[in-house]
């Protein structure tokens, strides 16, 4: 089986396209789901697609090791964000009895 | 087709497939496990791109840490039975259209840009280089990230633990007082 060259050898563009698809799916999860934890998972997917682009550029482009460092810091920030966001989700659940973001529309005076 | 291409396409299908499953699954526990599969596949992608340390960190932090945290969140915020785990989806058609347009635009931009490509040298990435960078150029972000993690952990513990005694005394918290 003979494949065309652009298909047989994955390069920078192939990784970028996977990153773009992941970003779109994460965005879809953020804007179409109504569970606060689903929104959080969509954000994780978006952060990971950005990470994939950083690492791909550091492999094929001139970003060298800086891309890896940025990816590591993104992972750190994402972990901290997940911990705080889940604590907030637990508080919201205790307060409102639901994690549906349509119903969370009150602020303390 | 060499091994690299086979691995790339195999894991690209795995990642995109499980991410799609995550977005469209009705059951949030299925979504969490699909997200875990996608993140593990991304770790393989990082390894394919010679980013071994990032791949290991991805596995440790995401698959080992964040996913467990998310599963705990799912379990703790479900009331009683499994029916409640199911979540609803709104505006599926317009948001899918919007996201499809965004994705096509991104792909078009990526494919039409003339990226500067450097010749590949396999051994350019090393753990030693990462360690040296952490203690020289990235010293300040490294320390700040440590402080941030500490703050986030303390904040998360405080926030998650604060409401427990109140809610135990008064099971029905009035919504408007």
C-alpha cells in the first residue's frame, strides 16, 4: 500500500491538527454542558491541547526546551486550578443542592 | 509507513475518539474515564515528541491526580442514586456549529502558515537541560509555582472543609435569607 507523503510521515501540522480538534471539543464541552464538573473537564481538555502545541513546536520549531518548561508550568497551574475549582463545586453543591450552572445565579449580599 | 506514523495515527484516533466520547456522553462517570483515556494518549504523544519528562509528569499529575480529584467531585456532588449523575446538554446544535467553525478556522490557519522548521536532532532534549533551566532561567517561575501550589492546597482544604459543620446542623439551608 503506497500512501501519499503528507499522510505517511506525520509532521508538525499533524500534531497541530490534533491539538485544534481537542481545543474544539473542549470548547464544546464548556459551552454546551450544564454540569459544573463537565465544564471543568472541558477546560482541562483545552489546556492539554495548548500543551500539545507547545511540545510540538519545541520538537519541530525553534522553541527548544522552553516549550517543555511552559508545558510543565501549565500542568502545575491546571492541577492547582482543578483542586480549587472542585472545592468551589463542593461548596456550591452544599449551598444549592445542585451543580447545574443554570441554577447558580445568586450572590451573597 | 514506519513505527512513528503507526503510533501517531493509532493514538490520534484514541485521543480524538475518547475526547468525543467525553463531550457527548450522557453519563458523567463515563466522561471522566474517557477524559482519562484521552490524557493518557496525550502522554504517549509527548513521548513521541521526545518530551519524556512532560509525558511522565502528565501521567503522574493528570491521570494520577486531577482525574482522581474529578472523580471525587463527581461522587461527592451526586445526590443518592445513579440517575442523578446524568447531566443535560443545552444548545447542542448551535454550539456544535460554532465549535466546528472554530475548529475549521484553526486547522486552516495551521495548514496555511509557513512554519519555520528546524532540522531534527534527536538528542537535543535531556533531563539535565530541563533541570538546569529550572534552576537558572526559570528560577522565579519555579518558586512562584511552589508558593501557588501551597496556596491552592490550603485554599482548597479551607473551602471544602468550611461548610461541613453548618450543613450537618442545619440540613436545609435557606436559599434566600
